[in-house]
């Protein structure tokens, strides 16, 4: 949460309680890794994760990230 600047614990607990995600392991840092479940895909009407649209068109360009860094530092 400190790195992201947002606390998502409640969201993760809700997704886990509803069976939409499950623990899949841990990182050496101790962070818990999660994966989506078949129920998640069914809920979204997908047959597989490959059916999700590409994420790249929604990500900011490198220039936008530089501007954001400058704002945060300034």
C-alpha cells in the first residue's frame, strides 16, 4: 500500500471472500501472489484471460509518467 499510495486490502478481501481470486504463492519479499479463479472468468463472461482486451492502449505514455514525476517532486 505504501508503494502504490492506495490501500486495496478491503478490495482484495472482498474478491477473495467471493471466490473471484485465490492465493497462488508468495514473493521472496513476503508479498502474497493472487490469481483469478474460474468464477471470476464466468462472472465476466469470459472463457479465458486471453479474451480480455489489451491493456496497452489504456496505459499512459512515458512522457505522461515523466510529467507526473515532475509534479510529485515539485
